[in-house]
């Protein structure tokens, strides 16, 4: 399989869910071995290259930065880019945050589909750990285990799939325990995860607003869970676990290369998931580039 980029530019404009300000993001085709690179006209000297930066310590979004240049809420866009197996892309950001749009990854998936995928002329590299990795936060039951991709002696090749088992337990009377199993490929992502929207608990909104977050939250971009009822309609009965898996996939896309192997994860969150990227950046010799 060869590296991929998009065939033509595509833009997204809208408010960011946390800062509530308008922003514009443009995806641009990039040549072989460029990687996924964020740029900004405000900071022409400071690009952010995925796989070279550890995400910021942030509670409710994935945030990346290089000095003054900071971009928040990259997870839904990055999940979509990763699902299309895109290796090379320039992402120009005007603003602080990727627009939230409808709260799901569907607008990104549709736009990338319209832009078209371009197969390039150099072999694609996948990332997998050399040994099983375990990340755990025992006190609240969070964990991520990543097992290496399987090697097939007969064909001298690796299994290039990303298998997953995901467990969620929201500890809320309106949202049941749930789990999902499967192969995280483009078909699964586009058909099953992409349209699951951001959700939030009404009781947490005052806390978030006091901390300068969720200023752009509306019922048009977030499914709000009240104490006894949902404030808007869900798209699927299990929309929340689908969105949690979407977010995890988007956070893992900050590795900068497509991950292969098997993931088992439970109760993940952006600030927890960043440990995987930190591990890769601090211990690159513990990972294979295949
Ligand atoms: Zn999300």
C-alpha cells in the first residue's frame, strides 16, 4: 500500500465548541513523506508535525501546540483523516480551534470524500508497538492496551488491520454500560462512528463555562444529557460509546501514522489517551515502523 493525500483543497468554517469563536480550517494536498502538518498564517515559523509533539494536558479536547501556535479540538478531524489512511496533508488553521460543525466527524468524512484520495508513489508506513503496551488509571477504571500487529510467516507480512474492543461505563442512569468490537477501518468508521456526536452532561456545563470551556456548546452540536432526560434527540441508541471510540481513534491519530495491531480500551478520555503519543515520542525504539 502506498502513501496517500487528498486530490484538492477543502475547507471547514464554523465556531469552536470550547472558545465559541469562528475559525477556518483548510486541508491541502501534500507531497510524499510530508506527514500531517498543521500550519497557521499567524505563526508562519511554527508548524506542528504530528508524531513529533505530545498533546497538551487538557481535559475536554485534544490540543496540540508548538510555542505560540496552538490548535484545540483536533480529534474529530484527525479521526477522519486517519480513517481515510491519509499520510500527507497540510492543515491550515485560522483560529484557535477546529470548528465543531454538527459535533460529529461526518462533515469531515463527506468533505474528504468529495476532495478525493490521491495514491502517491512511495510505500506507506504503519506503526505498531514491538511489545504489548499497557496504560492504566486504576482508581477510575481507565485503561488502554495495545498489542502488536500479527506477523504472518507464510506471506512474510504483517496484518495491517487495527482491531478493537471498547468498553464504556458512564455511571449515569440514562446511559447504560456498553461495548463495541470490530476492525477499525474506513468502512466501519464512515458507516458506524463518524455520525456519532459530541455529548455532555448538563450538570457539568456551569463548571466548564467557569473554566472558559464549552462556550460554543449548543443543542445543534452536542447531545446534552440532563438528570432525567436528554435535551435533544439521539441519532442512535448507543451514540455515546460510538463517539467515545471516535474520540479515542482521533487521539491515536496524533501518532502521525496509522496504528495497526489490537486495542482493548475502557473509559478513555483525551487527557488519558495522550500517554500513548507520549510513549511513542519518548520511546521510538519500542515501536516498529512497518
Ligand atoms: Zn469528541
